[in-house]
């Protein structure tokens, strides 16, 4: 399951409305890379595959591919506005290490593998 705070879902709904494309939804995933091993992927999409898992979170359609879900199950997404900037934050209970910027992570499944280059 993925958890999205009220502030994050409000911001995502606002961003989705700006897309003006019917059927768009939030796609979450993981990509190999980043200074800690995996990087989060978050964007809008309008096509699902048979490898996807669908969730309804705070009235948002969220789609995650099955391979990524095992690494981000329980992920908490928040959004904070700070002065003239703001951003989404990810709190992943599966992460055993994260980089300083919080954009990439490692899990216990990666134990024993060499650490990627530093940020």
C-alpha cells in the first residue's frame, strides 16, 4: 500500500488537472541508479500494463509496477511548501539507507552488493 498525505494529494490533483488529458493517473516506480542504488520515479501516465497494480489513494488513481511495489510498499509521500519552493518527500519503510537529498535509497534486499558511487 502507498500512503499519500492530504497536502501531497491536493498538490497532485492540482497538477493532474493542469494536464487536461482524460484518464491520466499517478504512476510511481523505482529505477536502478542514484547514489544509493535506486531512484524514485513519479509522474503522470495514461496507459496501464498487466504488470501494474492499481490503487485508489485519497481519491487518486495510483499505479505501480509489481517489481517496484516490492521496494516501495508502505511508501509515504508528503508535500511541503517552503517559501518560494516546495517539494514532495518520500518516506520508504523498506529503505535501509538513503542519500543526503532523499532521492535514492537502498533496501535490505541489496545487502552485500557494492555501494554505488557517491552523489
